[in-house]
């Protein structure tokens, strides 16, 4: 195989390796409403932040 073909294939595999998990996370965020609602409520309550004056 040529060097440029190997580089092209490795780039495709690298993008697919990043894209597939990202797609699964995005699909889970869209489909699993209840767990995301609980997380957003926790973040928006900001109970973990210290109030400074």
C-alpha cells in the first residue's frame, strides 16, 4: 500500500473512532429523558457552589 493511502485510512478510522462514541452520547441524551432531567435539575440547583461575597 502507498503511504498516502495508509494515512487516509488512518484518518478515516480516527474520525470514526471519535464520531461513533459522540453519536452514541448524543442519541442517549435525546432518548433517555428522565436521567437527563435529573442531571439538569441538579446542575441548575447549584447546590455544590459556595456563595462568596
